[in-house]
């Protein structure tokens, strides 16, 4: 059973493509999330992506009920010797959750039988399987691409504090004072009203800045990414980034923080596509990225095909089930 429900228009494309790969895999029965089925159904393995999303709610009573159901589920998992498989999208438990939710996330981590990691640098405890994050080329293929606007930089994706959009706005402020021909487009849903207000206030004080502060549909994302000369991801911490792979899938260079994960990605996809910056993003970083000659051809994403994802996930599930039965 996956921790995601039936797909919706707002479903993360990674999840949608994984869903299709798992549905096509003949060695498993692939189930979408349902609290009743999770609690009373016969499930041998639970695959969690972002388990905190199962505990969220827009009302306090909803959060209380969902935490109670999760406690009951974890008890059932221990009693039935079911397996928990965790895809390590993030290397740490989210910090912006309340204490009861954090305690439950820690219990899930403690009970996890097997982990799936999306790149070779992720360090986890216990058994794990590396299944590289797949590309988005086929997913975005139906959508028309925009012409590149010279001097345009863009950011897209969920806007959270650690993703450093405020740093991008400050760097752009200084860069646009040097070169008034620059432009910036930001698209994505802020994680809080305060952050939305901060981004809006900063953007309105700058020239040639466009913001779309809500969920982007695929056509909007493709337009924003492909109209940019460079996609900028000014994260203060970056480990796995679907946005970086989305930009590369659309044949746009990405400006990202320098670290081991991004150095490996740069070596994998070819010279000129992954551009590193050090420390806090600044105007010089933007200027240097825009001054670079666009690389020829397309990024090499051959290691990130989806055709083997279903088989590799199924193998991880079967191993986790065997380990859980032997361990408890």
C-alpha cells in the first residue's frame, strides 16, 4: 500500500509516474492509500513517501483523529509483522511540524524495515535500495515550450523557507541594478501566508518580476522553465530536487548550491547543465550563470528512465516483507 491516495490534478508528477510503474509491475498488488484499508485490510508492506501528509488537517480535530489512526496503524504493523518501506525524499524529519506529529514520525522511522534512496550519496541506517529519481521528459512532452527570453531567470516549485527564494529576490535586486534588461519569474505555492506576503512585498519593489504564488499546472511550469535562460534553485539545503530534474528534462541549465549531490548530477548529465554557487546566492552568481554559453545538445538523463522503476521497487518491497517477518 502506497501512502498516496488516488491521483489528482495536483499530484506530484514523480508520484504519478511511480504509480504507473507500480501498476504495471506483475509481482505485486499495488494499492492506493485508504485509512480503512490500511487499518483493517491485509497489507504486507506500507510504502511511505512523506508520512507527515497523512497527519495534516485544516482543523485541530482532524489532526487529532489522524494521529490516533496512525498510532493504531503502527500497533497493527507491529502485531502483523508487516513491513514499512520509506523513500528518503528528505534526510531529516521535517522541523516545521508540531511535537505530537514529530513523535509519530520518529516512531515510523524506528519501525522502518527498508529504505529507498534517490541518489547514491544518501546516508541511511539499515537495508536500502538506490533507485534514482526518474526524469520528466515524457511527462512534459505534451506541453508547448516557450522561446527563451534573454536575461530571464526563473524559480518554480513549492516555496519553503529553506528553499531560499528570499535570497533569490535579493540577488536579483542587485543584479538588475547592474543590468536593467534582466527579468525574473517565480511560480509555486508558498508554504505559509507569511512567506507569501514576504515574497509578494519583495517582488513588487523590483522591476520585471512576475510571481504566480499558487500550485502550477504542468503547462504553466513548462512555460516558466523554458522561457528562462537559467532556472535558479537557491536552496539553503539541497539533497533530492525534483525541480532540478524538471528543469534538466526541459533542457534548461540549473543554478544550484555546490554540494556532493549536485557535483555528481553535474558529472552525470554533462558539462554546462548544472551550475554551482557557493554560500548565499548573490548577484555575481546570477550574472555568471547568464553569461555562460548554453551547452549543446541535451542533458544526459539515460540513468533516470522509468522502465525499471516498478521492478526495482517491487524487489525492495519483497525484501522488506521477508526481513520484517524474520525480525519481529
